[in-house]
């Protein structure tokens, strides 16, 4: 436990972290990768280049300082990060490396303002925070390995089937290379895929939501090919998976992880809202709901550019036709002439509150949403404006966690 003096010192640095946090974390990553380049095999290079990882870490450090005297307050965030760490293969031996470079980055960025007393206080605080993460992650590793069909770290799976779902989304059906059982999972969870891409110096690891219901002898992931747009380069991993990985190839994957999961104990209506490839965890939830809760009302709302990039439409419509409690609605931002001729969508433009209120019978429901950050920000704002209880609003970031407010 930290003494009161240390707690007071840490809390005194909160205003500084609010201003300089991202500068510190940018310097931290640059410093750590220079001294430990092997860690480039774990961290997402694209998120580093875009600054998303640095921002996420800055937010986490800020929250830790703010709640240093009651860390239980940020336990949900700790668990969310720990799920990601477990899926990446982060181990206790990595924490001293992070601590050493984080403290050095604080000192080097803040200069004389980071007194010896402040650095010592942060060293003590980091030790406590690291112990919390190590403890939570150890439990997660044990759970992942100990469950039926479970395993630790990465396991080889074979691409049994590769299915084109739209112009940009492809599904991969993965079965274990050893022919043994696979672990079950909660609808909404993801797996990490570890790839060695020809010509790339480092290993790449990416997380993909499981897009089918649990209980099958395979895992299914559905990957959007991220093409180059303007100054934004193409996604190395998504392009490699979409264009180069073939049926029969082998992928290394983690056991399922993640805390964005369907509450199957609640019997209230469920509203699933997705944008683009954000529909993948929603498909797992929808397919689970029709199996396990056949009377629970489900409203499935999906936003896409147009019908050409709208994946899994037929699968959802078939479920809606078979199960009267399922209603499906489509919102196309820029429908094609073919979409218009076929009356293939219910709304043009963007999902907004008036439309949501017209198709969702009752705001007393569980709302789950996922998609691009601007999309999620708009949905979150609409639900709050409607007065939906914060406890009923659930969302997932594809990539480092951020904020929607």
C-alpha cells in the first residue's frame, strides 16, 4: 500500500499529466522500442504511427494518478486492458521494462519539474499498479488455459474456409491444427491473430471479433480490407489476410478475450447498432440471442456506405424472417442507384435520434454498438440525449480504448 505522502505527490502531478501526458507517452514508446526492439513484435505499429496507442496510455496513466488512492474505481479499465494484454502475450517480465522507460520519459520530458521526490513516488505507484495488472492477467491466463479446449499464448489454426462477405469484408473459418477441442467464448469477444508477413521485419498482431455464435467447431473472424485512402496507408495485416492468406494456410491465434460481452441474464430487449465492420461482434450476439433467448426482442441496426460494402445482410434477413422477435434496419450513407431501385435501405444518411426513436420501441433496453469512432460518438450522444440509462449503454473500440464524450 502507498503511504499518504506518496498519494499526495502522485495526485499533485495530475494537472501536469493532463497537459503533458501524451508528450510523455510518445517519448516513452520511442525510448522503449529503441532499447527493446523485440517489443515491436507485440505492439501494433499502425496504432503507434497514428498516435492512438500513445493517447490511450496517457489516458490510463492520468486515470491511475487521479484514482491512486482508490484504484478499485478503475478496475473495469484495468480488466479491459488486461484482456488485451493476455491476448497479446504480455508477461510479468515486461512490466519492469515499461516502468523503467516510463519513469525515464517523465524525467526527460518534464526536466527539473520532475524532482527526485516525484520520480520516487511514481516508482512506488507504478509498482503497485503493475502488481494489480500482473495479478489480474495471471488469473486470465489461468482461466484461458484451464477451460475445456483452452490454451495459453498462441495456437495454430488452419483456414478451413474463406468467404467473401462484401467488396471489402472477408470471413475466415478457423479450425485447430491439432484437431483438438477449442475454447468457448462470450458473444462479443475477440481473438488475436499473429502473423509473419513476408518482407516485414517484425511480427504483427491484430485483434478480430469473433463473428459467429459460440458452440461451433470453428472460430470465425470477418476482416475488413483497409485500402489506402489519401495520406492513410493501406492496412498491412488486413490486406495480407484478404489477398494472400488462402484456404489451408495456418494462422496463430490467442484464446478468446475481451469484456464487451452480451448480458444473457437480462431478459429486456436488445438493440444492436453497428457501422461498417463493427457488425462482427453484433453478429455473434444476434446469432446467440436467437438460439438462447428465442423470445427476447432484438433490433439489429446497421450502417454502411452502400449495399456493395454491406456484409452479412442476407444472413441477418434470414434470421429476422425465421424469428419474429428480430427486426433489422439498414442505413446507407451513400446508396447506389441499384440500392435505390431495390429499396435496399430504410434510411439514407446517418443514424440519428429521431430515426432511432421511430424504430426502437422502448429505450428501456440493452444497447450495444460498435464501429468507427465518429459513428460511435454520434450513437453515444443520441442515446444519452434520449435518456438511456448509462448502465444500458455498451460499446467496443476497435483498437486502443478512447473516450466518446
